C-alpha cells in the first residue's frame, strides 16, 4: 500500500443539467470554439441540480484512496459550511486531513457547472481559499515516508509555491507527479519548466500540451510524420495549424528538463505516455458520456498511482482510461471513481491488445 500526499484544490460543484432543447449551442465555422447561450432575463428549466464535492486534488485523492492507497491531502478551505462538507467527504473516503487548513474570511472554492449538449460543460468558478496556498503551508516533514506526491492544478498565487513543493517532494525520495493547469502553464511557463527537474510524471490534456508548445519553433519540413493512420496527436501535432509542434518535439523539451514521463490525454480519442524509450497510445474506453467534469482528475490520479506502483506503461494507461471513463459516465466528479475490485473487473472486461507503441524520436520536430 503506497503512502500518498495530494496537494491542490477543493471545490463545491453545483451542477445544473439542462436539456439540449432548452439551451442554444453555437459552434464557430472556422474555429473549434463552441458556446452555450442563455437568453438574458429568462429562467431556464433544469432537469436536475446537484451539489457535489470536487476540485482537482480532492478528486485525485478520492481516486487513489478507493484504489487502496493511504492518502493525505494538503488543501486550503474557507471558513464556512462548505468546508465542513469537504472535510466530511475526506473522512468518508479515509483521507487524512491533518494538512487541511481553513482560512478566515475566505470562501471554499465553488463551481457552477452547466451540463448540456455533448456534456462538455460550461463552468463558472470562484477559486476562493484555493488561491491562498503558500510556502508557509509546506514543511519538509510532511513528505517524510511518502511514496507518491501528486500536485494538482494550483490556482493563481498558489502556483508560486509549485517549484518548492516539487523540490521538497523529490528530495524526500517520493515519486512526483503533477497536473499544471492551462493558466499556470501560460502565466508561469518558464517557472513550471524549470521545476520539472524535480518531477517524474507530468499529466496534462491536449489544450494544456498546446499551451506548453506555444512559442516553440519547429523545422517546417520535418515537424509531422507523413504516414497515415496514426493516432491523432502523432499524426497532427499540437497547436494552431500554421504553427504546429509535434508531440515528439514537445516530449523532448519536457523530458530534457529531467522529467521521466509526459502523459497527454486527448478526450474521447485516448491518451499518450511518452518516455525516453517510446510513445505508448491507449484508446479511450467507450461509454455514454454524462459529464466530462472530473474525468481528467480520475485519469491523472490513477495514472500517477499506477506509475508510482511500478506498473508497466500499458497497464497504467489502461487503468487510468477505465477510471476516467467511469467518471465520464456519471454526473459528478467522484461518484464513478472505481474501487480496486471494480478496477480489476473493468480491466478484464476492457480486454488487452488495443495499445500501440511508437518509437520516441526526439531528433524529429
């Protein structure tokens, strides 16, 4: 049983499910952006409204606890009733809360989630106490005896503590995994890249990977492979069409920092795991999607636990894909998280042999 410390954010998620015919969706013709539109001044009927516990660190902590890890969490909560709800959930999931702090005068983070159409929800977020994490909350002693440290997305000023957190974690001998958010990458890219020397696994989605790739120059003639029928991100790369960066090139930049693994998820297509030896691709598990909220946290937390447990790349990716799909099939971020027994059943039912392996070619942009 691994000892795990999870660091990051907690939120209360208020989820409004709107029937497709009751809310308009507009997709741009020449871009990938889509918009959910509400008529000003009009009450929109919701088929249901649910209040759940969420947040990147909390979701990952629950995922790992259900899979048998011994988990502690470092979180900042407000001085309000919502904080009590988060603490109650941590206790129910056997997550130690000795590093969870309430902040006087702050609210616990909260999200208002509008789920409709393709279930890729729109989200209003108030980060609240999640922005108050600082180095004063971090002590070297909390990393003692910890096998895995997982750092989820850090909000606003809390991101300034990221380099010192991962340094202390690595010096303690732990396997270190992180999921920097897109704002953290765009606003603090050089800080994050420099800190990756203390990180074993970076787990991000396609949009976050594209944010890392922004500004990277790539030889025009060699950027992308010419063969067909390859997985999407290997075939088409990352970023805008006139400034594409190959997955291998981004992986080379990340791995040259000293980081050992880069994982990139691509929604319903699947996920990629890059190391200095190879790129492993595993397709997503097919489910009827209810909501995408929390699926990434389930995937990343499960992958980090599996890699820290020294499972092979294919098994780790399959475990992560199963947990991510199970969450996507439910409305909230934690209800679908699998137990260890359920995971074993899911892996058996999902079968084997779907993974693909490709050589990692850092010399190719």
